[in-house]
């Protein structure tokens, strides 16, 4: 029985593949021939193999550190970009196992937080609706939260519904560009006038900015914190006039 909240490991398949690559490269670095000959081309095999092994091991290690420690600091950084009153209606897009949702719910008094996701296990280990519900219960915020299974690009909410919209490491998982743009437009649509959207990702943030500006929002980018996120996560703050 789960007794402590568990927010999973982000991109578990990527971490697995990095460790496999490191495990394959290390024996080559230790025991393989020093020179790889491809026709008339000679490549120093040992330095290349060591470089791959070291890079992959460090990358996997940094990603695990983010999953276990860094993402909690990053969550707090995102939430601190809004001056909370406690009355907000909040949406977490791609809530996963509820890390941002729980953080937002703790800021609320009379407000309410909704999390949507499709709960893809490739994006987060143990990613499932029931796991998120368990975390909400263990954190004591179930009464302040609602979970819904629906994609970011076709939300069922009415326009101008939410005061605050949050999203971390979600939109890049929509691989089709027109569908990502549709998801950004949906975020703009359901955000109230005067509301704020705080989005974070490691890539495609320029695309998100452009789309949100085209939807009429005022957009500001924040530099990544290189000490707490890996890959470095950039934050976009968008306000609806």
C-alpha cells in the first residue's frame, strides 16, 4: 500500500536507453581495438567510446536527479511566478502524477484545481489516473482537485474558464506541429481575461511563444535554472489582456 506520494521518473525510456548505451560503450572503451578502420578512414575507438559512456551516464544521472529533487524546486519556481489569492480556478495541462496540481491546490482556499492528461507511461513512470488520485489523497488535497482524461488539443472546458493555467514537460509530447499549435490555442481560449499561463519545456518554447502571441496573449520568457533542471527547462509566462 502506498504511504508516501510518488511523482515518478520523467522520460523513463530515455534514461533506460542512455544507460544501455553507456553499458555498451564501456566494454568497447576497455577491451575494444584502439583504432576503428572504415576503408581509408581511421577513428580512435577508445576516446569515442569513453566519450559516449561518460556522456550517457552523466545525462542519465542528471535526469534522475531532476526527477527525484530538481522538479520539486522547479515546481516551486513556476508557482512563485503568480501572486496567489487562494480563490483561483486552476488548470494543470498534462498533470501526470499531480506534482504541479498538488502545489497549486496547496495555494488555494476557496479556489479549485483541475488536472487533465492522457496518462502516457512513456512520458512518466507509473503514469496513471489512479496513481494521481493516490497522490492527491496522500497530500490531503483531493477535495480541492478534479482529474479529467482529455487531451490538451481538444479541451471540453468553456472559453474564459481558468485564472491560472500550468503545464510542465507536456506539449512537446504532442509530436504533430499543427496539433501542438492547437493545444496552445486551447490554452489561450480557456484562460480568463486577466489570467496567467505558466508553461515550461526543454524544447519548442519559441513555437509556444509565437502561437500564444498570435492568440493575443502577452508573453515573457524566463531563462532556465541550469542547477535544478536537466535538460534545462525554459519557462514561458503568458497573460491574457
